[in-house]
């Protein structure tokens, strides 16, 4: 996990240094925030339902050619799910991740001030906190989501999305597919899945 994060951060740092010496390949920073609709896929997920969450972060668009961009940044994203355990018992898993997407994007100019954006690529994420709330007959108990025999902190997957830029304002829709098992339980394999809507501003 640390090796992947360090490698990703080194790539971004090298691009920033290159940008200082190359005016024709500028980097554009921004901020974004939005809503998540997350769930868990895999074993024994018949009673799992999607959960609403949020995302917020900083973005970096680095120009590769006139139309191609490296789209990355660092974001705080909540994932997880709701589950009907049965017998008047249900659980809500809240997972909070620090996530780094590394996407290749194509921006199609519609007018001078409007662009359609298509993007796809991998992401790495690390769980920094979260609680699982278990409710039974009106009694609610909270336990840490991450830990031994619970959820692993490391997550890796791929994402894709589409959006539009109206000058400095941008909106986007996307979906992240988890590729690694996130649960520390024998003979069980579950993965994150997350749809998101974002609104952003470029500086």
C-alpha cells in the first residue's frame, strides 16, 4: 500500500516539476464535492442495500496533449452499505477512505467555454475511519468498521466517468469498481462499488 501511494505521489510531483519548466503543459488545480451511492458486492450480499454518502477533495488536471489530460487529486470519500440482517436487526457500514484516482481524460470542446469530459483509470484508497452501526429492536451499537476480522484498510480498483466543464465550473458522474477483497474474514470476498455525482471549480 505504502509503495503504491509513494509511487503515485512521485509521479504527480514529477509532473508538477515539469510544469514549472514547460508553459505549454499547464497544470490546473481545483476543488470538488458531491454525493456517493455506495454498496458492497460479492459473497452473501443478497440483503445488502446502497447507502448515501459524500465525497470532497482537491483535483489536478495535467495537460498531456491538446485533448488528453491526466486527471488526479486527493479526495475524502465515504463508502459502505446497509444490510438487513433479519429478525428486526439491521446494520449500516460507514467506511471513510482517503482516495487517489489516476485517470486518463479526454476533453471534447463543444464551444470555447464548454467541454465534455470522458475519463477512466485506477484508484488507490486507504481507510482512515468509520463505524458500523448495528440496530436491533430499537437498541443501537457502534463498532469500528476497520480492524481484525472486519474490513481491511487498503482498497484498489478502477473507475470511469463522464462530465462537462462550463468555464471554471464542472459537473461529473462516475462509478468506481473495487478489485480487491476488503474483508478480513475467511472464505468471504467482498468488494467496494460506488457511484458518484460531483460539482467542482477550477482555479
